[in-house]
């Protein structure tokens, strides 16, 4: 499906640096909406598929290799915002991000990134990050097993819900069976009573 002219304009604007557009509220809203949609899709993905087997881009291997080469000791299960946003951190991240200009589509789009990977996208647990930074950290979280916590938690809850619903359905079926049996016994007793009455009538002497 082709993007409309308006969406293309928005996409172009979002790819520009902050200095290019200042604090235009329309751009900020469009950016936030796109980022939120991306976050919702991604969270559903890691909730329904074992993250270890996910492939987020065509160059996951390159992103992961470059990331761990440059940020070998960076803790990714719970991120420290200063290691992403401080001036010293930006100086280290900037050359890494620029390596993927032209390799990763929209590499510098604003994207929502979770600080604690065991939790969802809440206001307290979310920061803005360039798209390539999101990919680098989330690919590492997937490969190193940190995002498994989300998948396991969601699957456990769904399993409990299925078991609960299954138990309820089983109880309903049992109740229906008991009612059917009881109804059958009542019917049987009624038939038996009718047979006894008929035989009694047949034994009457005139």
C-alpha cells in the first residue's frame, strides 16, 4: 500500500534532526503516534513468539556484532538513561548509529524503548531513542534471553486463563451431564411407575 503525500511528508520530517523543525506540535503528535503504534506491534510480537527466534531486520547479525563490539559491557536488561542520553554517551552512540545510515531504513526515526525489558511500555518505563538504537538493544535482548521474561509471563497468564476457562467448561459439561442423568433417572422411574400401574390394572379381576 502506497503512503499518501501527507504521510510521506511526515516521514521526511521525522527523519530530520530536531533543529530542522523546532517544536512544531503537529510533527510531535505525528511522531508520538507512529512511535506508539510501533511499540504496540513490537510488544505483541515478543509476547506471542519466543523472542530468541525473532529477526527484526535484514541485518540483525551486523547490528548485534557492531553493538557488542562498541558496547560490550552495556547492561541491557535494565537500561540506565544516562548511558543513552548523556553527552558522553551520545558521542559514543553517534558514530555507531551513522554506520547504519542507508543500511537500516529510517535508522534515526524516533522510537519508544523500554528501560526495564521485563516490563511493558509505561510512561515510567519508556524513553525515546533513534530506531537503530532500539534495534541494537532489542536484538541483543532477544539473543541474550532477556526478553524471554515478557514472552513467558504472557504465555503463563494465557495458559492460566485457558485452564480456568477449560475448568469452567468442564464443570458446565459435568453439570449438564448430571442433569441429563438425573432427568434420565426421573424418566426411567416414571416409565417404571407406569409399567407397574399397567400391570396392576391388568391383574384386576372383574
